[in-house]
C-alpha cells in the first residue's frame, strides 16, 4: 500500500477529530514527463505535515514499513535536520510534538506473526524526534517498535464520516 493512503488517513483524522486545529499537508515535489521518463524536481521538504493547535506547533513526517523492526536509513538526513531546526526554534514550554508517524501495514513474516499473534497488521506509532536522535547517535541501525518504551501507539478508529483514521487527539 502506498504511503499516500496513510497520509490521507492522517489528514482525514485531523480534519474530523480536531476541526479547530490548523493542519497542512506539504505537497510532494512535482513530477514532470511521461510515465517512462519522469523527472522529480529536486526539492527537499523536511517533513510531511504540520499542525498548529492551542498555541503549539506539531510537526510530523510519515513513514510506512512492513515490519516492527524499523530501519533508521528510511529517515533522510535533511528530514532530521529540518525537524531539529523546528525544535530549536520553539520555546520548550510551548513545544509541540516533532515526530515521525510510522505505519506498519500488511502481512508479517513468520517471526513477527509469532511475536504479535497476527498475520496481517495495521498499526501506527509516533516516534519522537529525540528518540530517533538517540538511536542515530548510538549508531543503532533500527528501532524495535514493539518493545521501545518511548514510542507511542496510535489507535486506529472509525471517524465520524465512517472512514477509518487514527486517534491523533492523544498525540496533540
């Protein structure tokens, strides 16, 4: 499944659960050319979306993966650097969440099926930037999303319009 589906669920969740919040999904870089010869404009966006709610700026980058062992090489240097700048320019008392939203969706391999007890999953986790930074500075290659204490699971819920989304109220 494409990451755009997950991002659409996040956008719908903000729109339906927190309509008073200002939420903006930053568009991806445009693609030019035909399907065979497309070219992407080299624009680097530091994160996917942001939300301003009750005086706090929340910044998120969304990622998809098919295992609970999340490889840190999926996070680009410019994404970490951009998010660090957001943190550095917010007073600590007014700081919102600056984090990665990781969606684990699809069929699991046999090892993870035994651990989780399910064949197919659809989970979302919020990983605060500080946790990512700690892992990077420790030269760890991946994070175990199933066992890490500082990672917050986000519950999948049915939204008021009957489509599915994520209970983002618990992370804002």
